[in-house]
C-alpha cells in the first residue's frame, strides 16, 4: 500500500524547524520509520521516543530515517527535544491530519495513538503497528531495528494472528524476529 503523503513542521535536533514532506524521503531513496506518539513530556513517551533517538544512527546505517509525530506544537517539541537531547526530528501534527491518514488519530482524547510504520524507499508501507492503550509498549525500537533489514529487503509481510492485541499489526515471515505476546 502506498504511504499517504503529508507535510508537517518538524523540529530538528538543532532546535530549528521547517516543513517536512514525507514523500521527500522516498524520493531521495530513503526508507522512513514513522513513529506516532501521544504527547511530549508524558512518562511513556519520554522513554519511547528517546529509544528511537538513541538508535537513530543504526536506523540510518540501514537506510532509514526516523520521524516522530505528535500533536504538540513546534515550541513544545523544541523544549522537549532540548531537555532529552533527542537526535530525531519531531513533527507537529496539531490538527491530527497526518495521524488520521494513518489511522493513528484518537480525536476523543485529542491526541494520537502510539503507532509505528515502516515506509520503504519505494514509498510503500512495509510494516504497521498500533497500540490500543497509549501506556503500553509492545514493540520496542530495538525490536523494530532487528526486523528492519527484512522489511526493507522486500520480504512479504503478513497479518499477525488474531490473538495479538494491537488492531493493526504486521509481522515478518522470519523466525529470528521476536514479537511480544
């Protein structure tokens, strides 16, 4: 499936911000790890997003850029990024328009679900995972990094068995990738 495109303001590790268009990464031959998270400064997000930040160079070595998205403003993103020393761009989706394109919006709470997508350099979604409970983390940055080479090499993804809790969860056809029960 072709990844829905969007343009949002992104805060970079330097503290500067500018508009970023998702499709520009595929146009440059890069894969994208798109991480939606509920809110800056929240306890779970303050662990989840820094984990992707710590592994940003490893994702880069595999040809993928990490983009993290929440409904927070660029000002809030800049303060949070500086406080935590984040090394990944934080995209501001204040209207939840990008989250809605990916089924990651939770308008009744005014925020996004925690969701992760891998978009190949061909612009197609290769992997998708969404948490129903924003305090849960059943997919870590480390697990995704382990699975990424298979996802980007063109292995076919399949839907996980129905007993998995997340509603939208694809898993690799590989035995060396562990997924939480």
